[in-house]
C-alpha cells in the first residue's frame, strides 16, 4: 500500500519536480558558464575578483532549493487539502502518521534528489576551472540554502495540513521569517557554525507535519 | 503525545526566530543616533583635544563643541590649528597652517606622512589561495601574476589560473627556499595584501605548522624567505601598505606587536583591549585608539614605540540609553548575528529587568487558557506557562501561535 501511496505522490509531483530540476540544472550551468567565461577571458583577473573581491559566483543557486521546495510542496499538498482528499489517505488501513510521513518523506527525497543533482553537477563542472580551496567554501554556503529549501518544504507541508486559516497564517509568518534568515546572503566561508544550527532547525521542522496532521485528522478547530 | 512533543519543539523554534527578529524591529524603530565624541592627540600642543556633538535646543539642531584636555573651550579654527594633519586643506585655505611642528618645518612631505587605518584582531574568512606578486617589477605598482599559491601539507604549490594545474617547477624552487629557512608545512595562516592597488609589494607573512613566522617574497621570479624570530603565539596579522611598518601582530590575548621593515619586533605598551584599534601615525607620534562599546582609550606612542600619553573617554552608546533599558525590560534575550564569520549568539538581558514582563505574559497566557476552559495543570499547559515564564514575550507569542488543544 505504501508503494501505491508513493505512486500517487509521483503522479502529482512529477512535472513540477521536472521543472524544478530543469531550473536547478539551468542555474548550475549558468554559474559554470559564467566561471568558464571569466577564466577564458582573463583568468588572473577573474581569480583576483573571486579571491580578493570575494565575489559570490554561485549566487544564481540561492533560490533554487526554495523554488524546488515550493513546487514540490504545493503540487503535493494543495490538491490534497483543497478538496480534503487527504482524509481518504488518512482512512487507509495504515497508521495516519505513517501515511503523512510517507508523503513527506517522498517529497523530501525528491527535493534531495533535485538539489543533489544540482550540487554534483556544480562540483563536477566547477572543479574543472576552480580549485578545491574555492569550491569547498562555495559548497558550504550553498548547503545553507539547501537547508533553507528543506525547511521551507517541511513548513509548507505543515501549513497545508493545518485545518484553521488563522493558525495557517501564523505559521506562514514564522516560516517566512525562518526561511529568510536561512536564505540570507552569508559571506563566503563564514557559515561553518550556522550549518549545524540550521541543520538542527531543519531536523525539528521535519517533524512539524506530525502536529498539523494530527489536528487535521482529528478535525480539531 | 508525539504531536504535543512536536508542538513544544515548534514553540521553541519560534521563540528563537522571534528572539532574532523582534529586538531588531524594536531597535530599528526606537534606536536614536548617538552623538559623536571624538578624541585626538595634537602634535602642536602635545596634548589631547576633544570634539563633541551636542543638541542645541535653541537652534533645534546638533552642533560641535571643542575643548582641550582640561576643559577649556576652543573655537573651531583653534581646534583645527591644533590638528594640522587632520585639517590640512582647511588650514591651507584659511592661511592658518602652522609653520612648524616640534621644531621642524611643516612641509608637504611631513604632512603626507600621516596614515590612518583600522587594526582588528579578529579573524575573518580568507581563501587559502593568494597571488604572489613580483616585489621588484621594475616599475611602480604590481602586476597580477598568472598563478596563485597555497601552502598545504605538500608545501607551497603554485596553481595556474587558466589551466587549474600546479606549476611543479616553480613550486619546487619555492619549497626548497622555504625548507632552507626552516619552514614546516602546512601553513597555519597566510597574511598579506593581495590587492593590486599598492605602490609596491611586500610579500606575505606565513605562520608555519609550528607557529613560526616567515616572510615570503618573490624577487625577479625567485623566492626570498626570511624567518622572523617570534616567541609568541600569533592570532592575527594586519599588514600595511609600503612604509616603515610591515605589519601589526595580535597574540591570542590581544597583545600587540609591530614588525618594522628592518625586521625588528616591538611589543607595544598597550593595556587590556578588545582587539579593535584605529591607528593614526605620522612623523612624530603613533596613536592607537582602542574602540570599546562605550569608551575609547587612546595610547600615544613616540616614533620608537615608547609611551607618551594615554587618555580614556566615555562614548555614548545605545546600551546606556533609556530605549535600551526598556528593551531589556521587554525582551529576555536577543540573538545577534556576527559579521564576517557568521555566528548566531544569544545575548541575555539581566533577569532583574525583564521578570515583570515575563510574569505579565504568564498571567495573560493563563487567563487566555482559562477563558478557553483549558486545564492549566495539564503537563503541556504547564510547559507552555514555563516557557513563557522563561522566554517572556517570545514564549507568549509562540504559545498562542501553536494551538494547544488536542
């Protein structure tokens, strides 16, 4: 039955996930083309800008995880809650928590797959032109944005399942503040401690859907 | 049960988010600009002079007042005459430039000897890659090299920027020179001025694996390495543009050393400090102004770094304002974000200030819950009340945002 549930999620999200993946790949290609162009035009000057000017050459990726999270989250949960179709899933002969978590875990894996493809592509192509000393700090800063995307996805799932509009609005405000904090333009190489803090926030957020799913299932207003 | 535990975690996360945003929102709305208080050392009177912004209620405007060390008021022009290095253009226009300072004619060369810069003892992020410029290119300025260097476990490596490959021949030459000088790879830190906007290159100062300091230069394409006899730990080095000083060196305790171009090291007679200095030096004096949050302390040294004078001055700070006092009464803590290497640091306020607000928040939350006919003594209601008692206004908002009805 879990497999059927996953197939249902796949049917809902596949095109949106594909769009998100294409946008992600396009952004990474855009970054690499920019780097390649800079290196071919005047490599010493381009590296001078990167190293001395601390130019954030990977900024194009900043909102990609958030975009993917919104695409997957909305395509997955909006159809379920607009007609309260999720009630059908929650009445399957399965534990309600298992059903909701199955959906969320599926969405999380899909999001993870998209950003993993983007980051691997960035790593593979970027390493042709840039040394590890530049790539590693860049990847760390990008990882913070990935955590921002994941947090956004979990809060979207949580908000979607909240049965009361005014609470949903409250969650939206907190989610907005939290995600904007994570998606700030942090200085390159200055995010080592933040990574752990935001990983903790993302972990806590991953459980958040249990709270609203319980309220939704019980019909608590 | 699980949903209730998750709710507590969400409330706690919300408290942290509010702790970051709400105090900032309050400060943006209520923080007033502090009036300036400036402290300088006059080369003319060889004493301190002060400038201070005050609010003139008659003109309903802010104006500057000037005075000397003992408190005698000075006119704006008298003040400017005491500081010829700071007010060169104005004094020349008014024809008030002193003829001499300390018995020496005040020539253009003397006036140009002044330098002003910030010395910060905290580390920021720097890439472990830098361009090693040719130090004697045969013309003023520097040329950007085709490669970058790094000093890892394999020693120094020059990385060609176009091909992203290592120049093994050059790397070997420089490695041999470093090894001969007693350098032990990998480098702990590399300091220098990688900018091209300088009249001459003075190379890099490299701390090796054992904490020893080395000066690395490239002269006519060949390495020149000099070991510097440092018997102290190095936390940070601030290099300077070409002049008589190579760099200032901070120890982990914020003791300050200066390295001159003749490789002599001087420990500066400067007391406990926070590692943030405004340095001004000219032909006669070197003044190190330590910028604390609500005071500044200026140490004046002579050319040989011997102490001449010292003066401390209180500086207006938001922390001492009524708005800050109200903020401390309103919020139990705030989370601040450090610049540079980013950390989120919780800054708690004294309990004695915010306990009343927290108590009011607990009463409000209990009243709302009673009005909604909740059982206050249930464990999760008690947790809400407890979090509100500790986190005050943040706890109240967060508890109300996440309904506690199951």
